[in-house]
């Protein structure tokens, strides 16, 4: 009877140890995908190492919500959004959309650009000389 209990207990112990070990490995891999900071990585892993399942729960709460790949993707998205806003020009008077090469706003007739008499490049109205041909 005693041996059965011993076998059961050691089996349970081995199971717990394996579970604990795989939790630590999982956490380590997970935190590495979320942070490049070695301190954060060590902290996340050691929480699970010390507190096991409860530590995993804690780790779930405090871990960075985004993985590095997700954060990178998001920053790319924001960048393209920013670029879109930059390339989308608006009339300074009526805020209607205008194109880069419009001479006048088609809605309110504000003068947006003028054309160089010599080389036909488009110039900002406030420029006193043409930067393209120097006149
Ligand atoms: Zn306008
Ligand atoms: Zn010119």
C-alpha cells in the first residue's frame, strides 16, 4: 500500500514539475516576443518561476499587451496614415480637398500657386523668385 502511495505521489510530483517547467518555458518565449528588455524578460520569467500558476496569472496581468511584431505592424500603420494625411492637401481658406498642382481652389477661387513665366514650374505665391530657373 505504501509503495502505491509513493508511486502516486512521485507521479504527481513529476507531473507538477513538468507543468511548472513548461509554464516557465512558455512564459520565457512569450515575454521574448513582447519585450527586448532583458530585465523585463527576467522579471516575467521569474514571477512564473517563483509563483507557478499564480505567477502566470500575475504575468498575464502585467505583461506588455502587444507582441513586438504587433507593435511594429501598428507603427507601420500609423506611419502610412500620417503620410496619407500629409499628402492630402486642403485649401487654406475653405478646407476643401485640393491637388498638389492646382493653381486655384475650385471651390473658393483662392490663389494656391502661381506659374513661373519662364519655366512654367508651379511656385508658392509667397516666393519672390523661381527656385527652378532662378528668375
Ligand atoms: Zn478653397
Ligand atoms: Zn522658373
